[in-house]
């Protein structure tokens, strides 16, 4: 009978010829394999680490538009914004939660929003934060600051040095290449963590605000590019963070830059080689310790 094993007699013994395996593709098996792979990637992105792209200049000079970096999810525990896709409503509390440290660069999702911001942790629960003339104060004391002069950032398609945001900053280096000369101020927080900020003149709307006591379970976040950052100083209507943000809204900590592109690339990954910015791959995003 077709499909049945054939019988053979050899040396007085009955042997069975196994039927040939049917040919064809196990499509359901292929689909299941792809689904498991997708679930594994989403699980890794949600619970361990995920890539992040810098779309704005709010964290210059530490981060430039076109930087790609790694954000770890586990340092502060897990909350409703932890999943890769922000589809859950606000839920109070964190699993295995830990309060971030001053100076950490974190990703944050404003309440009722679906997009991530990236900012630096400035104030912790119970702190009083204020700013006068662009100078930051924590708990009534001026944050240590040191003017480091101008820093020339290379102008490219991802860094245009718009005169509206950087008045008088556009210039040229010794080779004649265009650069953006921005004034750098190094801040050192009370825990000894230090980092560079950009402080443009004249004063901007965020350079002054009255003392704010940070509620329990909240953080005060600011961008390093102080005159060009929508952060805790600005309302949600102004596309800021609307003041101190709940710790539950923190999605992870920025760790290091993987690579950076200058904006000249196309959709073809082969074009990325020529648009790579040198010297940025592997750069740590943790603040310096001890004010060094």
C-alpha cells in the first residue's frame, strides 16, 4: 500500500524499508521561530537594555544629534514605562526600585505621553531647586561651576549651529571648516558628580525660576544645553516635563555611545561608513566623579 513501509526478506529475516519523508516547508514552525525571536528581542529591550537615538540638541555637549547609545533598563527597577512600547496607563510604584543618583543621564516618558526624553538628574526627592541668572542652586547653595571657555563643535548636517539658538557662535577652525563655538560651564553636584553644560548669552526663559521643593517620589531633570532644553523648568504645554517628574516615569539609564552619524548618510547602511563621527564610539555617559 502506498505510503506504508515495504517488507524485505534478507538472510531469513524480515526487514522494513522506512517510507521516505514527505518534502515541504513547515510554515507554522517557521512562524513560531520568528515569533519567539521577536519576543526574545522585545524582552531584552524591555528588561535589560535597548538602543536609543538622540533626536535633539538638548543634551549638548554630552550628546549630539545622531548619537546612538545604549540605555540599561534594570538600574532603577521596573515600572509602567519599562516595556519597549508605552501602552500601559500610569501605575504607581516600581519593582526592585532604586532612586537614581544626581548626575545620571536618564530616559523619561512624560505622563500621558508615548515618546521618550533624555535628561540629567539634578534634584532628588525633598531637594529645593532654583535658578537665578543661569546659576543653579540646590538646597539654598549654589552648585559649583567652572567656566571652561569656548568649545568648537564641528558643524555638520546634524549640528547646524542655528544663529537663533547659538547667536554669534558660528565660526571656522584653523583649517577653514565651520564650527560652533559654544561656552562651556562645568557643574559639580553635591555628590561630586560633574559634567559640562552649555550656557549661552543673553539670558533665556529657563535661566530663572523660583525655589521648587521636589515632592516625595519625584525627580528634577534638566538638559545640559541649558538654553535649548525642554525639561522640568517648562510646562507640558511648552513640550517640557511639567516640573518634577514621578520616578515611575524613568525608563532607564544612558550608559555609553555605540556610534554617531553626522547626518550625511542615506537609508543604505553602506553609506554610514562615510558619515561616522570619529572619537565618539564607546564614550561613557556616566558623570565624572570627584569633580575631575
